[in-house]
């Protein structure tokens, strides 16, 4: 019989039994046995002899008793095969499982024939076929479970994804007797790993928690093969040894382009002992069947959330994406952008000319040129344009158009965003007009407006209005780096430095001092300033103004000097001079009057002259004061 046919017959259990003579003479002499594995039996099925090779395979060293039956050497599931006596087994193939001393099973296929006064059970070892069949069944079961597991993860709702994955881990652990099992996925940031789901049997400790971070310990493993972990020898192997509780473990990667995307972690598990029929390929397929759909669902959820957030953002900002299709010379528009441009929800694309027609004629040509440069040369596009308005009274709508070319291989895509910046541009226009009016007002003002920047306790000028040069002849460049203090009059520099300290302490200051102009002459300036602070209360800058009060100061000085000369004249006069109110109450008197009234000049204030005059003199003085248009002295 050919080898292939022989193996197939052994596999199907249809091997042909050798011809057996139905009538065996009892007195026939036994001939030699030509097989290595055999058992000699009597008519009742008791063992008479066993071949040495079979004894060695079964690990039996002591001779068997003559009364021992064949059933004592077999597994319980072989009891039905050898019911009856050897004569009943004639013409039948017997698939038997023998118990071995090393806990392995010897699978053999045999047949009986008469041999002398007994029966000869010849055996053929089919353990390899049985192991192959068992491994094939395990692989088929693994493949079927992987398909079911992947399908369940794919069809479940996103809200139940974690629960479904936990159920699949539990079923996988029960199927292959895994005490602890966990699916590990990358961190959101991409650095490190985190436990996504885990399962622990009731009799096993809970090695991991959902959400537990594992750091980068898994990055040192090859992402294309499985890894059996054995922690021993008293050598600390880092956080991974702690995560596995210092017990044996098993790692299965799910990789893409030789980069690990997920890991299945088995705790207290040795696959060679507990699942010997599964090879590395089967374990990798199991991990991919679970981790692949999970990663896809999470990526799908992330993309959906990203699209939803982008749609909300586009609606809130009045923006949207656009893409130029060079082959059709069309512009694809986001639904939000189409609504913002008042094109309707059903408009998905416009020809390039129709799109340019939406732009104000003043900006249309520049946009067309920039768009051509972007399409042909990849030059980035950034431009603010106005939309064409049919009614001039309507508020101008401004859009910021930004675009770039994305090149993938030989394919180029031209796309970008349009952002409604009408509020900003209109505010800039209003601010520019207000700034122009303010500049004109400042330029025509006699005062000098200035700004001083705060820098570690020092106030450095950063701005002067245009009126500085006509007033003093200086420019901003002439007043920086401490030069401003040199222009202060030497007698007023203490006032200047005290002014700075008071401004930093109190936030408001008002001082007068003299400042030299470019021609060397001094001007009296009234300086009023206020310190501005940020949200944290830290000084930022001081804003103030200089008002030229030279003429007023000089006039006040002249008046003061005149008053001083008049006072000296009155004080030195020998006559008694005084000033009094209509009720004769003194408000001033010189020294001769004070000497006469025996008091000091300061004590004269408030004295009633009526107390010192007779009634007729007082009436005469009062009448003269009433009839006179001016006060008497």
C-alpha cells in the first residue's frame, strides 16, 4: 500500500485487517511475531505476554501478573472497544489509548489474530496522527473563536465596546484556562501603555486594573513574536516584573509595519504546558482578531468626534474648508462654508470662476493670481478679501483665505480654509479711524503725551507725541538710555527722581520742574502721570503728559515778588495801616498798629476796632466804609 494511502487509512480508521483464519487449531504451535508492539492474550483476554518495546513505551519495569486483564493498561474511554473476549474482536480495528508512566498517552491501532493457544494483539502507534488531529481541532477552534470575537467587537455599539471586549477576554480565558488576561493599548499621547480591559478568574489574584499605566516597559519587546516571561533568579526586571506579580507571564503583540499597536498580557500562564496545540501563529491571530477591531472602533470614534468638533467649530466661527480640483477647475466647499457664503446647504462645489465672482472686484484679481501660484508652484496662500455686496449700504464681509498644497507621492491636493473675520476687520477700520483722529488731536495739542515702559524698577521712555519736537526740539532717540534725566534742571533733579518713586508707589503723580530744550533754554513743565498695571498687579507702563506752564509760572513769580515788595513797604511804614471788614473786624494790621494796641501783628487778626473807638468814631468809620466803593485802611 502506498505511503499516502496508508496514512489516510490510519487517519480514517479504515485500515485493512490482515487475513485471519477463522478456524485455528488448538494444537498449532505459535510462530514468531513480526511486529514491535504486541500483546499476547488468552481466551478470556488476560495478558500472557507483552513485547519489550511496548513495555518500554509504557514505562513498565516489573513483570505483570498472569491474571491481569488488558483493560488495566488502557484509558477508561477504551473500555467499550474491548468489550467481550478476543474472539469477538476478530475482523475489527481497535483504537486503544494506553496509560504511560510519564502521564502521556500512547495511541495505538490494533487487531487480533489467533496465535497458538492464545490470541495475538498487534499494535500500530498512531500517536502522531492523534496529536495532529488534536492540534488541527484546536487550530480550527481557535480560528472559529477569533472570527466570532472579531465580529462581536465590530457589530457592538460604541457605548458597549468596553463591556464586549471584557466579555471576549473572559471567554478566551475560560477556553484556554488563563487565570489573568488584559488588553493593553497605547496612551493617547503615544508614549507608554495603558490597560484598556482586563479579566481575572475567581480563583486568581487581580494583577491589573482598567486604566493602569504600564510606562514604556513593553517597548523593548519584539513586536512580531510572542514572548514567554519568566521572572526569577532574584534579578529585578523593572516595572514589568511588578506588573506580573513576579510570576510567569505571556505577551502577544498586535503589530502593524513592525510597530506594536496593542498587547495581550497573560498572567500566571505558560502556553506550552496549558495549550500545547496552539502555535505562535494561532496566538498572534487571536490577538489581532481582538485588538485589530478594537483599535479600528476607537479610531473610528476618535475620527467621528473630531469631525463633530470641527463641524461645531466651523459653525461657531463662520468658517469651513475648501479644496481646488485642478482637473475639473472646481472648488469643493464644506457645508458650513456654503451656508456662511449664503449659497445654500445643497451646494457642494462651484466652478473657480463662480467662486472668484463672490469676491469683491478690488480683491478678485489678487486672489486669482495667488490661487494660481498655489496650484502651480505650491506657494502658500494667505489673504484677506471682501465679499462682493449688491447693496453698498450693507456692512462689508471680510474673509481670511488660507491654503496650501499637500503632496503625497505624485498626487497633489490644494486645500485650505475660509474664515469670517468681518468683526475683526471692521474693528480694525474703526480703530484706524479713531487712531487717526487721536493722532491729529495729539499733534495739535500743546501738551506732550508720553509713555514710559516699566523695566525692573526703571521707567524708560518708549513714545512721545509729535508735539515734543516743536516744544523742546528733542526726539524719542534723544531721550532714551537715561538721557532724559540729564535735561532736567540741576535744582529740580531731586523732584524728578522723587516723582518716579512716588509714581511707582502710588500709581499717580503730579509735579512741576524745569526741562532744558535743545537750544539750552529751560521750560517749566507740569507733569501728570498714571501707572498702568496688568491683571496680576505688576507695573507695565506709565502714561502721562507734559504741559508747558513757563509763562504762568513766571507770571506767578512776578506777582509773588510784587506782593513781597508791597509787604515790605507796609511793614516799614511809620503810619498805622490796617484792613478791616464792614463790621470793623481786622484782617490785617502793620507793626505800628500792633505796638499801639500792645499786641503782635499776628494777634491783630479778628480784633474788632469798635471796641477801641468811641461810639461816634465807630459810626463815622462805618458810614465812611459804606459810602466808599473800596475798603479803608
